[in-house]
C-alpha cells in the first residue's frame, strides 16, 4: 500500500488561485494527475503557531500508539483534557487527524512534509575571510 503523505507549506492566496487555475487547464487538456494532499498557510508564523510543538507531539504519539480517546491522549501526554480537545478540534478541521468507526482519534497520514522556501535569502556572493 502506498504511504499517505501530506505536504504543508506557505503560499499566498494569489499562488493558491494560480495553482488551481493551472490544474483546471491541465485537466481540461486531458492531462491526468493524482490528488495532492496539501495544506498551505499564509505565512510561516501562522504555520508554526498552528503546528505547535504540543500539537506535533499529539500527532506523533497518536500515530505511534494507534487509535485512542481524547481522555486517554490527555492522560498519556500529561496534558489538560480541555487543551487536548482544543488541539484535536483544530487538527481535525485541518484533517490531520480523524475519528474512526469506534469513535477514537487516528492520524490518517504516514508522514507530514513541511516545505518552506528560502528564496528571500541575500544573493550576495560569499566572501572568504
């Protein structure tokens, strides 16, 4: 079975619209391509505040341990149950976790790839000292 990977990055609204239009043009020309599982944030600050270390820890733990309730997650991670449910709600909205048929939380992804551009770096040549 193919591994399910989601790509998370930063893109402006204009870039998202451009990519959508390009995909529509390709589809209209009969160029087939598979679905792309991707989440784009408007800037790095939003990405990192949304995918905080505590939320990433929750995702990793849940992926490693398998399906479990929010109460069990809070107990295992030593966190307040209310805070766990706040994180679960946000991560579920982003589809980074889901509820299975037994009503337990699961991470449907085998991996999360975070892509960040570094094009804004100064292009001045490196000098030897």
